C-alpha cells in the first residue's frame, strides 16, 4: 500500500512538472493579450493554475479507473503492470518506458516534498491566526458601513484596524479591513473607491480562490513555475477588481485618482507581513499596471477576445491532458534490481538467493499475463454471441415475448460475466498470496 502511494505521488509529481512547463508559459503569454478582457484574463490564469495543480492528479486517477475498460470491455484489474510492479529481469526493458528509482531515494524525495508542504501549510495557519489577532484588535465602522451599504454585500462588515489593510478576508464571515489612517484621513471618494474595490473581491469570490491557490502553492512549493503563475493570478485578480469597481464607481479616471489617493495613505506593517498571504489585497508593485488597465479598458470585450478565450481554454486543457499522458512513468524499483541486473549485464554470476528471487518474480509475472489472457478470451467469447443475439432481438419485429427474451439474455450475460470476473479475482488473489508467501520464504517479505 505504501509503495503504491509512493508510486502515485511520484507519478503525479512527474506529470505536474511537465504540465507546468507546458501550461505556465502559454498562460502567462495569453494573459498579456489586450484582446482578452481583464476579468477573463484573471479567470484564465486561475484555470491554468487549477490545471497545473489538480489536473495531473485527476487525469492520472481517471486514467487508472478507465485504463482497464480501454483494454477490454468491462475488464477489472486488467491494465498492464506499472513500471514499479515489473520483475527485476524486466529492468532493461522498463528503463526504456519509465524511470525506476531506488526505495531509499524515493523515501528521501517524498520526505523532502511532504516536509516542505507541511511547513508551508503551517505558515498558512500562522497567517490565519495572525488575521484573527488583527480582527480582534479592530473595531466595526458602522457609520462607514451605512454610508457604503449600497456598494457592499449585506453580509460584509467593515473593520478599522490599527495598521493593516486595505484587504478583503473571510469565507464564512466576510470582512473588509481598513487601516485607521486611511479611514480617517482619506477623502470620502477615495474611501468609497477602496471599499468598492474590496467589496468586489468578495463579490467575485476571490478569497475562496485565493485560499485554494495558496494551498496549491504550499503542496507544490518546490516548483517555481507554480509561484510565478500564482503571482500572475494575483496581479490579474487586482486588475479585474479595479475594472469592475471602476464601472460601478463612475468615470474610470475618477476611480484611478481615488486609487492613487489611497495608495499615499498606506502604512507599512511589517509585523503583519505573514497575514497578507490569505488576504485579497493589492501590491504596490502592480500599481502602474492597474492604473493603465483602468484607463485603457474598453467598455465591452472585443470580438477577437470572445473568440480567443474559449480557444485558449481548450488549448490549456489539452496541454494538461497531454502532459499527464506523456509524463514518464516514475515508480519505486524493486530492491533486487540493483545488484542482480548489474551482475547479469556484465556477465557475472548472480547469487543463488537473488537468482531464486528473480525466477520467482519471472514466474509470477508470466502467470499474471496468462490469467489476463484467459480472462480476456473468456470475456470475448461471452461478448460476441451476446452482441449478435441482442442485435438480432433489436431488429426483430415487436411482439409480446420480445422484452422477456431480452431480459433473459441480459440476465444470462450478466451471470456469466460475474462468474468469469469472480473466478479471475479469486485466482489472482490466490496467486498473489502464494507469491507473497514464496517471496517471504526467500527472506524478502
């Protein structure tokens, strides 16, 4: 079970790396096209992020579920063995189709991966508790809420913090955080623009997307392309909010002026830097791009943009599927591969114990393929006459007994199919038990 889990994680990592190499450059270049509306760019980058982080795992899991069906109708446990399941004598041919790594190196890789992921998840928890402390030290601005109520959803509260924000936080209890200096010193139009921007984050469900994004970045912390894509998604999210908020505010130039006024009242809060990870909040590094997007944004998306977006969406999904299929098969190599295969390659004598173990693996592998062939032939012998008879019944003119004959035909086929599958499963389980017992007797449990 542990070996199978390790194989799956290594395969996911391999497919993820190839998917990121293909998808991230395409997504980043596409997001720079002015033909695509800013809000659509943010959605496209979020889709690319989901495909890079979740796509390989979903594709591999689906491939594992449907691979037997592709090889034979209704088959179960009929897929070809993975690289890690091949016997030691197949090492040379397996090297041509996949990558086998030693158990010790696999343990090291997975330990580093999982330890780094745990560390980054802990940092997210620290950010969460940091936000809770900020909320505890803040007070609710009911007067500001009443003044801005037409701009914000009814379940969103406005909190004034000592020196943190502006930011949109919360999934179940949604809040807008404003620093005290900004809430007290900004002109009313600038405060309105800031609140409208943060309320737009809540309307777009950006806080939910941000949490999923941060978890993906934590799991694949070792991939710099994931962080690059995450930064691009963060910047596109801010621009998308600015565009929507500018439309609700009125004139885009007035919103841009109000945005510049708010930036001048930002108070650095290095003590709360970790809390920014879970906030939908703006960055000064993207200010110039945001201002340009607000002023230059068209009132309606172009026809080319409407045509280009579905094309790029389909292309990204195809790249994800292709990367999952083309990724090299990575698995934990059997411990007997190293010495026995090297000795055989150089014409040296293989020790008697290892030779017996190799022979056991060979015989077990041949038995697996033989049972698979028998199962396939039996299933074909059942399926072909069933297909002929069911087609003949379908073409026959309707009569009172047609439905009953079809029901009997289906019942007989299902019974024979179940018997064949049961025999195959039972034989496989017995053979696997004998193999494990014999391998344990050779001192290699």
